[in-house]
């Protein structure tokens, strides 16, 4: 069973940058894809970005050009570099992991808060 722990969240001003980390244990990233999701107050959880075993990345339109997902397999850690942050980016950010051959994300972290002040 994979355990995911997010870190790096915190208050940031609009226009600022922040890097989130998602450390995994229990499994390696091989044959797994990792995604970042977020849930803003009063809104449903939404997809932010993902990275597959092939290194193919995907981004929500709202964050394209501003966020970058990457991973360090040796550290079993996935990162989300967030630049040019906007107040609308304010949310609890979660990382999740799934098997490449299975639909849906099976493992979720506890989340890290990212409040973006205006």
C-alpha cells in the first residue's frame, strides 16, 4: 500500500511561487502515475496536473504555463512548482497515485494548504 505525504504548502502572495512535494512510500513510482488535485473552499476537488511513468505530463487549462509537475524517482518524490500564483489558486492541494494499467487514483495524501493572498 502506498502512503503519500504532501509538504511545502503555506501562505503566499499573489504573483509568488511555491513548490509542493509529494513523498511516497510503500511502492516505487515505477508503473505508477501521480497527480495533483486541489479543492477550494466551497468547490469540488479538481484535477491540477499529472505525470505518468513515461514522463508524459498533463495540466488543467487553468494552470498551464504556470505550474510544472516533475518527479525524482530516486527520492520517490513528485513536485509541483507553482508560479504566478493567483488568489483563485487558493485550495488544499492533494497528491494521488494510480497504477498505469488501472483507471482511477487509488492512493491519496492528506493535503497541504495553499492560501494565496491578494
